[in-house]
C-alpha cells in the first residue's frame, strides 16, 4: 500500500503559557480531501504552520510519503511537495497573475525566457485543473474568488502534491465557495491531496473524504465523513451540545425604530450606488438584507451608521428625522441610540495593534466613565473590558493583549461586546459570523435574538442565506443598489436567489 501523503506523530507546540498543540497524531491518505475542523483557537492553523515550516515543533515527527522530514522553513515544505493557501492571501496586488505565480521562481536572470516558460506551464496547469485566470490580469483588479485561484496556481506551479487550505471560504460568497469545491474535487481527481482547514460543517460534509476534529489544542476524533453527522462534529468541536439552528421566540413587533425613505447615494464619479431605498424596522424585529456582495448593502450600512453622507432621501430613528446629507457622523448616530457592527472587523471594527481594552471602548472613548480631557482612567477602561470578556467569553481573557493576537471569532466578540453593551435602541450589523466558528456563531445568534426579545430593532446584512432565514422576521433583497423584493423567512433559496440576481419568478 502507498504510504500516506502526510503523517504527524506526537506534534507538540507551546507559545509561552499557551499550549497550542498537544501530542497531535494525524494521517492524511494520498488522493483524498481531509478536513480538519475546530473552533477558532483550537490549534488548527498552528498545526498547519508547523507542517509548512513557519513554526518548529517542540516535539514530534513529520513524515511525507513515509519519509521523516525536517521542516525548517516554507522552502523545505515546498521542496517536499507541500503548498499552502493562506486565509489572508500572499499576493502582490499591483503585479499580474503571471508575475505573482513566478515570484520567487523566476527561472534565472534572463526573465524573458523564464516568462515564456512560466506562461506555458501556467496554461497547462490551468487546463489540467480547470483553474482558468487571465495570466495578464492585474491581481488587485480581480474578485476575491479569482485571487484565491491565483494562490492555488502558485502552489501547483511550484510542484505541490499536497495542498493546505486554511479557512479558504472565510472571504468568499457561497457561490464562490461552491466554485472552490469544484476545483478541489478536480484536484483530487488528478491525484492531488488536499488538507482543508475550516470551522464550517457544510464545507466538511460537501467535499471531504475524512474529517479530524481538534479542540483546545488536541486531536479528539478522526472519522470518514460519510459516518459523521454535523451535530456530532459540532459537539466534538465545542465539547457540548450545540444548536445548529437558532431557536426564535414569538415576538410581537412594536413601533418603527428605524426607517428610510428614498435614500440615495452617488459616488464622487456620479455613479449611483443606492436608489429609492425605503424600509422600516420595528421594535422587537430583525429585518435581514440578502444580496450578492457588491449590490449596495455595504454602502447602505455606511450611510445609516453616519460613515458617509447620503445624496438624497431621509432616515428616521425612533420617529426623529435624521439629516444624512452632510452634518451627521458616526459619533452623532451612536449618541442618539444607533450601534453599528461593521462587515470588516479588521478595517473598520478594530485597530489591530491596540490592546483589547482600548478596542473595547473605540467610539465611546469620550464617555466620562473612562476619564476626562486627555487623561484616561485606565482602571475603568480595563474594568469595562474585563466585564465584556467575561460576558462574551472572549479568549484568551487578557484585556492587555493586542487585538491582532485574538482569533477571528474572539475579535468579533470584542466588537459585538462593545456595541451591544451600550444598550442601543437600533443595531445595524453586517456579516456577524463571517470567519467565526460554530460555537461563537451559536453565541452571536443568541445575543442578537436576546436583543430582539428586549424590543430592539436590528437590521442584519449577511451573505449567508441560512443565517438570514434563521434570524430574520422579514427579508429584503437588494440588487443593483435597490430593494427589489420583500419575503418571509419561509422563502426558498431559489426564490431569494432569483431576486438577488435581479429576476423574479415570472421573468424566470
């Protein structure tokens, strides 16, 4: 029998007091897609970083094709036939696809011949694996799904027989994720081995042959995917029973707390981004906005949150008309009872080098509770942060740790804790569970439903249709910067998908 593609034996790794990997054993058979699931912070990425040579294990052995190897650097991993596609892409955006693929493997000082050879090799790989991308396209101009395809091409160009993908769908829409799964199946059909790191059970069930579960640095189970049930995997990941679908109580909506009438937005070039946006969200109601990314949802949230001025229309907050065409700003919106959880926690939700306690008061730092003038009351700031750490189960429970050192799910909890604990009347929340593990998803959904039960108005934007349907009382669908329809959560994915594509049932 052929030796396994990868064997990890007794892998152990600590970072100070944090024991990230504990005596890990893992076997990945050739020509399979092997999933590794676990909560954020379970040690999955650390384990793969050891396999790829970024980290050195404190103990244990790595075997590739039955041979014991030392991974001192990524160059050693590449030489052993291992490629890695990182969660955050390692691409030079001003370069073309071909230039990115060649980078570091130029083939000598005479670039002209190297470019010709690389182009021919790239075309052959794209043809063999169905990974077609224009080699002369500038990477920064490509959508995220194609940028990820470039990362896979880079690995295959360097001769990878085993491909590691770390949370590959965290930045993809559901449609892009399905396209990625087709690529992975094609890789498997061509004899490649894939290790898929994820916390999304849908992906595991859809595409893997075997699945291993990690929890708090340990490998707790490995099984054929055909014998796995999502509920069982979730329980193994978290260490307790997990509700995979939010349980909503019946709430009778009250008066409108948030409303918009004919909201419009044009950019500096005069391009219409929003047109005729009219809706209302009542007390005790979650209104979901569904749509393909790039159809105005992000701009709508920014306008409502006071981050950019509208060019027309009106916004109403608890019966009060708000001028969004110039004078209003995000701080003013917070003062009158609107909280905002942005779509991108890294760019607009957190300051990554800041400590957790400083991020926990961003936007509210002028509150007299935290000091006056130039002087901050650090004791009060840290006390508030520690309170939210306990309430939102933020791990590790260290308010002096920089935000960049927390996992994605715990970063999201920092943002949610900061906004929800101010008891806003209205919450605008974008992609609340993007890049978040299953235990944190359950927690976040429960918090949003608790706000609904408390009579708050929530406007929810998400690319996850399952999330929209599970949480929302009503669903608005956006396409081309307009609201093109309203449906109940009972609407089928097909019906919602047609609206998202700009076609109603009659037209279809």
